[in-house]
C-alpha cells in the first residue's frame, strides 16, 4: 500500500476497487486506505458515493467515518 502514495496508477486502482469491486472485503480495504487521503477531491467524491450507495454496511460506515474525520479536521483548522 505504501507504493500507492507515490504511484498515481496505484491510487487510481484503489479508487476503482472502492467503486466497483464485487468483494466487499476488497472495497473495505480500499476505503480504509483512502481514508488517509480524504482531503483530495477525487478521493472524497468516491468516499461520498460509497457512503451513500455501497451495498455493504461496513464500506458505508468506513466511508462515512473518513468523511466525518475530514470534516472535523477542517472545522478545527478554521
């Protein structure tokens, strides 16, 4: 996963896994990883979609958690 931080193709692959992989465990792992990059627009969009639409409750929970952390951090910075 560390390679995803420096390789844009790996980051895109993680986004694709979150958005469309059939295995909820894979989508959960992608969401946990993307939590670290929640301040990037494309990542936040994918997490919002997962929070609202994913069929797996844990994927939705992880995505909502990530978005809430980002919101709390941005309000603390203000």
